[in-house]
């Protein structure tokens, strides 16, 4: 695991963007984020599993997985509550070897 923020409460935004790079899972499961979750331009790598797990997270504004965002692995937002928009324009999502 590269970063574990499970069940954290953040009183503003979370910025994993603009050159952020994680090799291994980034976990935000059940996190409560008052502001935005910005991952624009971030790179998340875990080709054999979940690269970014924000399942059951609550985000009080927008989620940005756009503008150069790249996930090599699954992005999981199952059960997440997003008060604003979910922007994926210009994002790249891949799971090498996965067949569904």
C-alpha cells in the first residue's frame, strides 16, 4: 500500500494531483472530505489490483480524475457520495490483463 487515509476526516480538500505518483494502492475508504478530491495530473499504479480506492468516501465538492489523470489498476468509487461533479475528461483508466 502506498498511502492509507481510510476513515480520515479532512476539513478541506485532498490534492493528489499535478505530478503526484503512487506505486501501490491509495486508500481513501470511508474518508470524509469536506472539500474536493483533486487527482488531475496524478498517476496511480497497481496494475494487478485497486490503484485508487475511495469506496464509501464522502466528498463535499467535486472529484477530479481528469487532465492527465492516469490509473493503471482499478478505480473504486462504489458507495461514494460526491456533492459536486465527477470529472474524468482527459483521464486514462486501464487495468492490464483484466477481462470482465
